[in-house]
C-alpha cells in the first residue's frame, strides 16, 4: 500500500511520520509532502502534487484545513482516501509526543489489515 502524509510545510509532522513508518513497516511505501507552496519553498521540502495524490492508496493529513486545501484544487476526487489525524502544528521533528501520537492514531496492525 502507498501511504502519503501531508502537513503544511513537510518539515515536522509529515516528515516525522514518513520516516517513522518507513523504519517500522517494510510492507508499505511511505512518502510525505507539504500543502503550502510558500512554506515548502522556504524550507526546501517536498510540495504535494496531484501525481502524489494519485500514487497514494491512503492519505493522512494532520488538520482539517489540509482536507479543505486539497478540496480547493481537486474537488472531492481524493476525499475517500483521506483521514485527518487531528495533530496540531505544535511539535518538533521526531518529538517524542508526536511519535507517540502517530503510533496511537495509525497502529501498524491497522495498516497490515488493509493490505489483506
């Protein structure tokens, strides 16, 4: 399964999720990107494209506003693939509390179940 994590700038939350799950789970492929061209350009990180949205079987966003941003550009095409994790932009890269929240909200067994 192809899993995409999206946050605003692809610096803290989505980058942590991508790297965490790439190490913890070799059965799926994980990528991450940011939804704000301004902040992604400033950080030199990866900007979300429609190709990434198409590639993903499952998309996790960190806030409801990220769903609205995707909807603005693609209507409802990708909404069935999207789940909001409801994790605010108040964490640093690989901060322990962020890692624990990610593991709580996306249990590895949940991802394994979706494969079969």
